[in-house]
């Protein structure tokens, strides 16, 4: 497997320090905009399901909120192992440990890390992976009912900022990079896998898209 397809060194950027910072932010202010929007859509019935798979779930704050909202079981697959300890702390605090699982690995390269789920979610994950089509195809294949994907808007000012955001990981020796994939590429990858785009919300920096299986 070439490095361009299976990036290495994500734990150099997404490390224990960043994990604890993210958990502290969640305890203080709740979910950030994109995962919070998905929880709202679940609560109002726009998206449904009893099982959840989140790819790139970080500290697991989204899983906590979705389990509290009614999801029966959640699985998180993340590229970096540095978030696991903090994620376990959050699950323990809310008494949800037995309803959630965490697995470490590159889901696009190893989709067998998780089985199918009613709802698959990826918040700000496509922008962290070089081969968007490969990642989205693997995610869509696991979605029984819905796939929720958020990604940066393909705007000139976001594309201009990307090289600046990539200075830090380069200095750290990490392969992680910030990518601005065209929206058409993202939508086509999912629809080619058999899902239909049913909802799109354009926010200031991001697009929040919902796909459903017919």
C-alpha cells in the first residue's frame, strides 16, 4: 500500500494533547456545529436508525450524543489511537461504555474494521484523506439507510488557506494533509455506491450532506 493511499503519522497531529483539548471543549460547550447538526436531524426524524458507525470519530463526543438521542449501539473507527483513552473517559462519565466500540485503522484501506450500520457519519473526515472516492465508497457500502458527510466548501478562499494549514503537519513529519475535494467528486462517489442525495446544507465553511439508500 502506497503512502498516498494509506497515510501515516496521523497520531503526530491528532495526539493525546489534542484529544484532551477536544474533550474539554465538548464538556464546556457541547458538540461543534457539524456533528450537532446531525444529532438535530436524528432527533427530528430526518435521519433514522438504531446502529451508528462513525468514521474519524475523535474523542467520541458525537457517539455519546447519538446514544443519548436513541441510537442503540455505536462503533467508531479512527486513524489515530491517541483518542481512545479520552473517549473511554467520556463514555464512562455518561454510563455508555457497554453500548460503544472503538477501532483503530484506515477504514478506506481496511473496511472490514466495521460491519454495516443503519447510519454512517463522517464529519470533517473527507478533508483529511487524499483519496476521497475510496473513503466514501467504503463508507457508503456500510450504510444500510443513511450516510451523513460534511466537508469543506470548494471555495477559492478555502483552497488558498489549505497550504497554510498543511505547514504544521509537514513540520511534525506527518503525512496528514488538509484537502479540499470538489463537491461533485464527493457526491458522485456516494451516488455511484447506490445512495441518493436527499439533503444539502451549505454553511459558512462547510457542506453538510445527507444521503439515503433507496
